[in-house]
């Protein structure tokens, strides 16, 4: 990291992963930035209200300013307003965690959720993170709505999520990912078993209007002991129905409307030049 902006964003992203805070030296070492530079950037971030120090010469923490900005954006975009009632309904039907992720460029980011589990084991991860496309049900659902070339390019760009970092059944090759993607296309929704997190199964479906790229993904996830393959297959029609309802209501959200137009234009241009806007990478 050389540029000031790149270094500043790197610090913010790193602190977002460490809610307990980090010492300046640890930040500098992990980002490979000189400590003097990190000290200056942290001082600027503190002055602007994005970071605070727990005590003199202590750990640095993010403030809620970034959170406030994100929530304000979601409120103005209309995403949560139209999605939350549908997410709540699917959570009630499934009794598990339901999440919505939105497509933003080459990223798939979780932005809203509804928890259907009232007791016992619950899966309740942090929001705002990006999906690992190669091993998450949301990633497989998104990739299934793209051409093989574009899907492979996105996975190659992000990299494969390895079993030691994600679930024990995470695909370890591009070919394995694409096999799962093709099964998803045939079924209409993805179905993963301990590929993203040990002890967790999940399913997901794209939110898209006919003839257009997906604008988001709806997923359901739960512990393997009760969210079995049979249970997921039984919930398939409900998942697809809610995804279709959200797509139909997407015109009420400025974010979805603009995203759909942008994605459609990108797809149209790709059809003309045959490149898909991405470098073609083929599985071995």
C-alpha cells in the first residue's frame, strides 16, 4: 500500500474486522506500512471522528460514524424498506436466518437479514461483509445467473475459499465450483452443505427480472443438524417465490433501479463485443 487513500481505506477495513481494537504497531505490521505513516493516518482518522483510542497509547477502534453512513445509505436507497417484510416472511416460514445481498460491481455484499430461529442453535453472522463466491450459497446463486466465462472470471479474480479457512466441503478447484454452479442453474437455487462454514448448510436464489442480470441474492442458512438437504429442497419453492416478489418490487428502490439499468447496459455491451467485460479464464 503506497497511496494515502489506499492506506487509509486499508486501516478502516482492517479495524472493521477487529471489533476489540488493534494496537498501532499491529496495524502497521499487518498492512506492511511504516509505523510513522500509520500514526499520522490514525491521528487524521481520529480527528475526523472515524477512529478512537481506548486509552492513551492504547488500541484503536472504529467509531459508529461509518456504521451511521452505511445505515443512512441503505435508508435512502430503499433497499431495506422493500426487502425487510419479505425477508421476515421467509424467516418465519423457514425458521432460519434469511439474508439479502446486493450486487455492486464485482462484489456481493450482505445488507439485510431476518432471524427465524427463536431458540436452540442460531447462525447470526456480522453484516456488511462480502460473500466468498466460490463456496457460499449466495455466490453460487449469483454465478449461476452469469455466463460460464463471466462466472469463472469473477471466481478467479477473488480466489478460491480454502477448506481450512471456510467449510470443510469448500470447492478446491474452478472445475468443482462450476459443477456446483451448473447444478444450481438446473435446480433454480443453490444448495451448499458445509462449504462456507463448518456445521452450516445454506441455499440461495438470485433476485432478477426476466432477461436481466441479478440485482441481489436471497439466502437461507441454518445448522446442519436441522437444516438438512431434504429441508432445503422442501423450501425451494418458497425461496424462489420470495425472490421473484422482491424482484417485482425492486422498482421502488432507487439503488435497485439504477443497478438494474447499469447491469443491463453492461450485459448489452458485452453481447456486442463478446467479452462480457471480463477476461476469459477457463478451468483446467
